[in-house]
C-alpha cells in the first residue's frame, strides 16, 4: 500500500501500447512489452488500493498507506459517535488527490479562469531552470508547477490559455495510522473512537509548505499575466489568519477555490463541491498564511531573559 509498482514512464508506455493494440498496430516486440507491463500492473493492483478520486492516471492507485484521505473530528456522546457541530466538524482533506473527485473543481476553475469547462489537465511542468550548481547542470529543471489546466489553441495564431493550480491538503500530527487499522481488524470493524489522538497540522501545511510555493511561483506568474488557482477545503482556509480580499479577479494574484465534502445520502461517497471563490494579492495571502503578528521587542527580550534564568 502506497508507492507504485509501475513508474510514471511505464504507465505512459502502457497506455500508449494499449492504444496501439486497439488500433491493430502492435509489433511483436511491443506485444511482449505490453504483456510485461500488464503483469506489473496486476502485481500493483494486488498490493495497492485503487484510488476512487484521482483523475491524473488511467490506472490510479492510492499513495497513502491504508488509504486515509481525510479526517473528521467526532465525539462520543453517551455511546453515540458523531461529528462535532459547526465548522470544526467539517471533513479535512489529507491528500491532494481528494480534490480530484469527478474533475469537479478543475471544471469550475476552467470555466472561471479559462472560459472552458473541460480544460486539459497536465502535471509537473518545469518552471525553474538551474543556473548550475553542485548537484544540477545548467538548464536542468529544478522546480515544477504541479498542475496546469489548459485549453488547446483553436487557431495556431491565438494565444495559449492556461492557468496553474496548487492544491494543498493538511498534514496531521500524531501516531501512525496503523494503530487504528490494527484496532479495526481486532474489533472486526466495530465503530469506535480512535485509539490515539491526532490533530491537523496547519502550521506545517500552510506557512511551511503552501506559502513558499506561492512566494516562489506567483511573482513570475504575475509578470506573465497569470493567476494562481489555489484549492483548499474550508477548514484549511479558516485555520489561516485574516486575509484581505479584493473585489475583482483582475486585481488579484491568487484565486482561492474553497471546497467541502458533504454527504448527499447515507452510506454514499461524499461529494466534492466548490462553495466559495475568493481573490487576494500575494502579499495578503502571505499575511493570512503567517497567521500571526510579531510580539513587541520588549516582550521578546523578556522571553529571552526568562530562558536565560
């Protein structure tokens, strides 16, 4: 569980060979190669879990041990286990692939920023080139934009329409989830409270992960006249500090797409819905992601003296 028996290159080759097989264009050597790749795919499927959300691969598998893609805060009220009331009881996405569900958010972004409800989805497009250093040659890709949505040119002379997308789920702190899986096996799946306490770690996910990505990418995108689309769930956005918004997308550097995962019917898979769209500058986003204000110099020096003592 987690990882992959097939590399990305092998998956791409498998898809290409399967298309050639359908078209009746396979050579003998390719027949053997296709059989080898299919055998590896079968091995992968036996060892790994299928991901019901990913839309970036024809053979999507889960990348997290155990398949935990979200958490929800619940309480035990006299033997009744249920989500806590209010925003704290909303589902928190732990895996960015959770945002892929049915391409809903990508269609929404495409319609809003590209005027195209069915944009093409591409991953890991080289964005930064090395100037040459100890570990990389000049010109080698050293930074990527994880996802690009684009509309093909209707005519060769027309400009390419595209937008970068950053998706940020939350990390969690606490003991490994294997403890819970073992407990589920021991109790034969009986509903119970978690054996260990865990909490979402928004400081690691926001200021330490998302903010540097925006600081590196958005200035160049701004010079290019492009908006950065950022997808987060409602609890993630509300975990940040106050963020000044602007009224018009033309005045923004970043377009935030906030999503939620309501359950439409009992026992059914939760659906992803886009519930809000907000516009900010890069500077306002940094203020919000920082989520705090500096203490005074006097207070800071008092804290230093307290540690000296």
